[in-house]
């Protein structure tokens, strides 16, 4: 891979607990370019912590070791000013539920315009025009109405589109989408994923999609990294996910119901202590 966008080498993240530090990420290494990388695994496997570590958004009490580089920039050595220039401007983060991510006392349009003006610098009219254009790009049928609406007046799918528009306003090089559709119904989920796919492709961005939905990432991503207990246990091309070989990945796949092969009882994932070695 020439000129990788993200380089993570032996990332370790520990959080303080009642009996000392508890490992959340244990030696993760991965490289990605301007591609769609899916990171999958159970809740607590370290997916979101890995993404937030790249943006240096972990709580101050977290203990972080290892190497994190974005487009050649050493994240650990970057000054707070340099990180502010990266966050939003070059690395965007779409979170799981817009109800908890959008400011409830600002209209949707004002929040998008603020994101644009913060990184692009322009007049209030330019920021408003850019926000209206972004609302149109994320396939909102009535941008003017949504611009003036408050988050509580929007549906979940509409709020998620507003979040995506905010993150795309500065035209970032990398978009980290952390469970961006898990709070949405299946129909809206498909629309949001098609939207992200089109925008990422058209803009030539990299996408890190964090999810627990293996069928989704197998259809949507180029590559998949499977995490278990803070480690990457398998990397595989997304189209070949059905042929994964690691017992943990196989266990996750086998635990999923299928319409074409109904079973009276789904198997329980049998964990092997050697997976932690």
C-alpha cells in the first residue's frame, strides 16, 4: 500500500479500575488507505476505543502506548493545536445516535454551518449556503425546513443525515463511522449506508466503519478486521468473510440466523483461552 492514510502499530490502551489498570486494546496493528475498512466484534472488544485513540479523544486517565500515525503525522506527539486542526477538518467522526450527538438548543442548519465555518472560514451567508448544499447532498428532500429544525423535531434517520453532513462539511480525508446505523430501522439503515458509500466514493475518502454486524460489513466494505478482547484476531477481504478461518470469526458467523437455512436452535459461541494469548 503506497502512502497509507492510517498506520497503527502495537496500540495498547488501559483504563484504571478498582484493582489496577484494565486492558481495553492489547497490541492492535493495522494499516489502511483511502478504502472502506470494517472493524467488527462484540461489544467491549475495543473497536470504538481504537477509533477514538486515533483522534486522541480518550479520557485523560486512559493509559495509551504504541504508535498512531495519520497521513504521516505522529498522533501521540502532536500538539493540542495540531490535533484541533486534524479533528473534524481531516478526520470526521459519526457517532451512533444523533439524539446524544447533536446540540439540542441549536437548529440542525446552524450546527452544520458552524462546522463549515470553523474549518473553512467564510461569511455567515457562505456558511448557510454551504449547509444548505450539504443537506441536499445527504438527500434531504426539504433542506430549508430541516435547516431551521431542532434535533428533537427530526426522525432518527434525518438526524443521522444531519450528523453526516456536519462531518463532511470540512471535507475530511477519513471518516470514522461508529455504529452509524444501529439505532435506525432496516429501511433507513440501508439508505444511510448507500449515502455514506456514495459520498465516500465521490470524495475519495477513507472510511473506518465500526460495527457488530458482520453481514453488513461484508457487503459494504473492502476489508474487515475482526477484534476479540482488544486484539485483531483476523483480517480478511470483505467478500471472503464467509470463508473466514479463525474460530472466533466462524463462531460469530455461525451464531447468526439465516432465512435460507433455518435451525431450531442457534449455537453458543465456545471461547478458547488461547485466543487471548
